[in-house]
């Protein structure tokens, strides 16, 4: 093993993949692994610490290859403790070091939060392609510090104009077989058909993220759009080392990537094996796409040759090796050309002495978080603070987890029944107000028993047509939180739905499988399902980018306090709730709340307690259940919870505006379960 002081063969302050061959990079990286993420390394590369990773002994440029470089690929691990980062005026938190760096450089130049988000997305689509990208969709909330206005943006994927309510269930009106490929012997019942459905053309929605970024940039951009793609183009051209999570995603999807030879050729070696951790990978097609976007705007993707390629991929009728038949999607060029990102009203409610703003329909995220918080407001949560507080958020208490999980059950019950794209299916009462009414939620809170879990909750009753229930959703996605020098704040959750989307790739990016967030079934015994497929409808999401403000003396929305969000499919709502409660009720800093054990429940008897967390003992005692020796887990079981200690795949990115020693500072937390980092004009507090 080489010592940590061994100089790495490279030119300082230039991306490591430019200066040395892939082979020597790998050698250097292997030597680095024993040292990375430790704070006792000698790091002097960054003279200007802004946008560099600050350690106890200095700072290091992201991508420099020097000891402590957070971009040095490491095997994906369950949980790697992280330290709170403080900055003076600007900050960015994303799930990947290269993406944080790209966003930070934009902020450093004086770019706005939206400018930084464009640069971050351009890089994420390359270095974390399994989670988000140009072929996906996104939701964003933006706070304009000057006008104090919160604006939300909907870049959700859309079903094609030709889609009918059986789009995911049958091949056509005259052929009741399920969309292909369906592996032999698989019953196409309800949402269980999810995995093979991802490979069919029916899963792909018209992408929305790029149009949304363009719209937000028109509203709040400050640097020229064309100048925001440089980092992405450079990384795609020069290559970057495959990270631990990307390597895991490739290995986990290896056989499915054969669905599209173009995807297989990019992610796999010539012999069909998965490209592995640290391999330098280049994506010239992606660089060309970014260059086209930079010069022509979003139209480069929604019209012309790239749009034609997207449609071709959706309409593929066979794939795989050996080849199998695929049911094509019905997307046309007109679906792409006609796609519009939308400005939407955010869902803002009070929670104790705060205002919390979230994303409204077609996401259920903001409303479900608000519903749970409105229920929890009826309990003295501060009395159930985690014990043994540490940088990882301490040990949650049985009653704290019980109350939050029960509030979650009640909120998810309403979500599953009533929430969908409101351009098609109105909410009870025509707005979020009825579902979030304080008296209604107090009555819901009264259903919570301190001594027993309710198991499964029943949705509230509203004078609306009877509706069926849908809880469909997958896992993938990524979240960024950004504050710029002018105090504008942006939270954006961006996705191609589940890992590697629909396994189709064109022009250097993957296409989403977002339409699987619709209910496969159009109705159940109770009636039509709100989240059924309809032409030009957007599938219900759980993404919950969230902004928190202090309440002003007159009760109105005051100063910005906190921005957060996470990936995790329907579980996103649980991750966001626990992070909000961690800061607002339990006084945690941004990193503690982000790191805290992920816990909560959707509307089932199962309560999640993230077993990957160092403060949870997830082992199985002899003759017992997983986690049986852990007092939190056994305490919950005593209250009737069915506890799962499976690892939770959150990727929370949080920024909190705090006062330390009389000065206002930004504090950031990146999820220890992912690869992300916090950057900004950082300082050592
Ligand atoms: N498609 C999901 C949604 O929109 C997100 C998937 C994930 O977070 O992994 O809610």
C-alpha cells in the first residue's frame, strides 16, 4: 500500500483524467482509497477554498485526484458519516461531487441558483446517469429573495396524446395481452407488472426536465444559458471515472441494458461485462447534445434529429440479446414539440412557527408532507427528541417514530386515493385546502393511538365521486439544493424514474420509464383511479422539493430557513418529513437531520427503520426478528408495528440558514448514504 503522501502523477488544478492515462489514474485511485474521506490528509492544492472540499487540514479541489478528493471513486457503501459544511453566502448540495463542483463554479462567478441548477443537471446526466438526465423529468421550487416570491415549476414527463387508460395494461384495444416484453409465466396484474413494463416502450414519457430548466432560466437566469454547459461538455469529452453508485447501477442492470444495443455499448464492455468502478468513461454523444442545447436551447431536444431519435427509441419493436419483441410506445414528434413545462402554485402551509412550501400536483409530495406535518402539529414532538445526539442525528425514540409513522399512514391514505394530475382529476374541494384543513387534520390526528399502531389507515371522506386506490412507484432519482449570493434558493428533485430508466439510450442519455408511476389499472372495485393513464396526463409523483421559512410576526412568510428534498420513490415523503422534523422540532443542524435514521411509514402495517444506519442494530438475534436487539425496533414492535430494517435509499440534500456567533451562515448536509458533497464559499467555523 502506498502512503497517503505519495504524490499523484498529475498537473494540479486540472481534471485528473486529462493529465494521465486511464491506467495510471486507476493505480493512483487505488492507492487513494485508503486515504479518501479522511480529514488527516495533507492537502494544499486549493489556494482559493471556494468550491473546494474543506478538510480539517486544508482543502482539495474536486476532481484533482489529490488525497481527500471527494470525486475519487470509492465502492458504494451503506453509510459514510459526513460533517456539517458552513459557507458565507452561497452553497450547493448535490448527490455527486462533480455536479456540486459544476454548480459551485457557476455560483462563484455570480450566477444565480437557476444557472447553477442547469450546470448541475448537465453534469448529473453524465456522472449519475442512472438517476436523472435530459431524458427525464423534474420538479423545482424557487425562492426569489428580492420579491420574496416562491414559484414552483413542473417539468414532469407526460403521456403521449395517443395513450388510453389501458396504455400500460394491454397492447391495444383489440389485443388484451400485456405490453411486451413480459417474461414467460409472469402474470400482468396491477402494478406488480412494473419491472418488465419498464422495458416496454409504454413506460417512456415525454421528457420535461430540460424544458423546465429553460423556463426557470427565462424567469431567474442571470448568466447566459449557452455558458452553463461547459463542465458537462468537458467531462463528457475528457472522460470521468465511474463512481461506486454508477458502477453498482450498471452491474445491477447489466442484463436489462441489452434491451437497447446503444445502452449496452455505452455501459458494458465489448465482452458484455459491466464497466466497473474507476473505469474512465467518455460520452462524446452527450457532449454533442449539450453543445446543441447550449446553442439552440431546449428546442434542440424537442425538435429535429434528437427528438427523432427519442421517438425512434420509444417505438423500438425488438431488443435484447438474444432478441425479444417489445411493444412500442405511441409517442410522436408532435408530443415532443408540444411539451410544455408549467409554472405551478406551490403548496404552502404553516407548521408551528414556520411556513413550509412544497410541490403541488402532479406531485403528491408537497401535499402529503404538509398533511403529515399538519397532523403532527397536534402533538408535542419536541418531547420525543432522539437521544445520544451525534453527527448522525442520534437515536430516534420509540414515541417519536410511532407518531410520525402514524401521521404518515394517514397522509398516504389520502394521497393514494385523491392525488393525481389536477389538470385531469380535481382534488376534493378543487384545491389542496380541504385535504390540508387544520380542523380536518386535527380530527385525523385523533385517530392516532399512543399505545397501538393503526396498521393501515383509511382515507378521509369527501363529497367527491368514489375513487379507487393507487400506490404505484419505483426508486431512482436525485435531489439538489442551492443558495446563490443574492439569497435566492432552489430545490429541485430530478429523475428518470427507476435506476437506468427504460434502458434506452440516445444521443448520450437514457430515456425515462416515468409512465410506470401511473396506475396500471384504470379502476378498482371502488371506482376509477385518479392516477390512471390519460392522454397528455402527467403521472403522479412523490417528489418533494421543500422550502421552509420563518413565520413573520404578522403571521406571514418571513425569512428563508431551510431547503431540502430527496430521491426514494414514494418513500421520499418519509425522508423529507423526518428531515424537516429533525431541524424544526428537534433542533438538529443540516447534517444531523440529513443523516438521521430514515424512518416512517406509507399506508401499510410496515414501519421503516433504516438498518444501514450506524445507530440501528439491524442484526438478527438467535431465534428473533431482524433488528430484534435494537430497543427502537423492539419498542415499535411492542406497539404493533411491523418493522422493516431494510436499508433506506435516501439521497437528502439540505441547506439551513443558521445564526452562529451572531453571524448568518449557510450550513449544508449531504446524505451519508450517497456520494454527494456540499460546496460553496466555505469556511471553517
Ligand atoms: N418516479 C418517482 C416520483 O416521481 C421518483 C423515483 C425515485 O425517487 O426514485 O415520485
